[in-house]
C-alpha cells in the first residue's frame, strides 16, 4: 500500500526537480554576457597612478614595456583618427606618462 504512494512522490519530486533544472538552464543561457568590468565614473581632477593604471587596464607596478604595450592597445581602439575622442586620447596619453614617470598629472589639454 505504501509502495505506490512512495513511487508517486518520487515521480512528482523528479518532475519538479526537472522543471526547476530546465528553468535554471534557460535563465543561465539568456543572461547577458559580461566580458569585463570596467571602471565606472568620471576622471579625477588630478590623475593618480591608480587612475592611470585603471585607464590602461594594468597594475600600477607594471614594467615599462608592458605599459607601452597596453597604451598602444588602448590607443588603437580610441585614436581620434579612427573615430575616437580627442579627450580620451589625451587622458590615455596622460596615463602612460604618469605610469612612466614623465609627468605628475593633470597636464591634459582638456
């Protein structure tokens, strides 16, 4: 007598688990793809080493050749001749200069 009841409950539990699994899989497939989290917010009045590193996507203690490589990659994507912003290009150049120790910040033309 108890066997059909236990079997029925097991089938119902399996059905609910399957339904939940299908819903979870569909939600997982339709979620937005976030490749990378970028810095949200404006520029500081005087650029710091931290902000410069965030702009170039590197650490503050990155070697010179890696700073130049990161600068090149970011500039290719944001160069004014390729439709980028003059303001962003100046900030990218300023970030490179700060990380290389050439300026102390806020020498942007804008």
